[in-house]
């Protein structure tokens, strides 16, 4: 099974992705994780293309697509969940080509659609551990990280102006992706996150039965 996760930052993609990885033994493809892996190994054939990140520059769409192709073709596990990729229509088309070249295809697309109020609550209340990078919400009442005792801090980009901009940018860029996948022969599952009352497990229990295995 190959699955694409769509959702704005703070929608819960990472959490749902981890639950699906545990259930189905999928290989998680996150471009950020792959970039970090490549940057640890100067002998990697993609190192020179990716190292611009160290200079604060953005990698090109071509580099992102090449990194995903590298991850797909070097993985022994050929059942993938794509988290945070594709972000654009061009990347979606590139992903189809990558998978086709490897005898694979997208079976499921899961969209976590989140309202702006929920997004604001989650991200403005998000606290990150400086040591283990664990993420917790201020509503939990932790003064220090419950896992390692590290300091919890608010990320610079977790402010109202930035969250608002992310929300608008995501909706603008993602609309063509939604239309693209709805017109393809894939199983499209949409879950609207309208409140913070649903736990990740409860959301997973709604999504999981709708997937094509």
C-alpha cells in the first residue's frame, strides 16, 4: 500500500502517519528527514544538490523530486507513506512517474483538513523540547519535557501572523493537488478536523477502515 498524507502544518499528519506506519509497516518518506540523512554523508550523490540548505537556501523542485526518487529506489520496503510531499501539482506528477518507474502507484490519499481556529489553538499552544525535540501542548500543563526533563520553548514561527500565512499558503497550493487526486484512480479519504476533542487514536479509527489495503 502506498499512501499520500495531505494537511496543513499542525493538522496532525505526523501523528497519523506514525500510527499508519505502525499498523501497516509502511516506510515513511519525509523530505526533511531524507535531507538530514543526506547531509550526514558527503559521499551521497545528492549531497551537493542538498547542501544549499546549510546556506539557508531553498532546494529546487527538481532536487526534491530526485531526493524522493533516491529514497524510493534505495528502500527495501516498497510500501510507502508520503508525509509533506508532494506539495505542488508538479511534484504530484513527478511522484506518479517515480512510482510508475518502480512498478508502484498511489493507492490512498488522506487529507486532514483543519479549520483555522483549530490550527491557531494547536500551533500557538505548541511547545518543543530543546533536548529531545518532543512536542507538547501548553494545555497539558508541562513546565519541562515529561520525557527527558528538557526546557520547553515556543518556536519563533509559532506566532499568529506566521500561522495565518501558512494556512493561506497551504490552501492556495493544495487546492490543485486535491483536484488532481480526486480526478485520479485513487482512494481519497478526507477527514475534517473541526475541534480538538478528537484524540489521534479516535481520528485514526475513523480513517483506517476507509483505506484500500
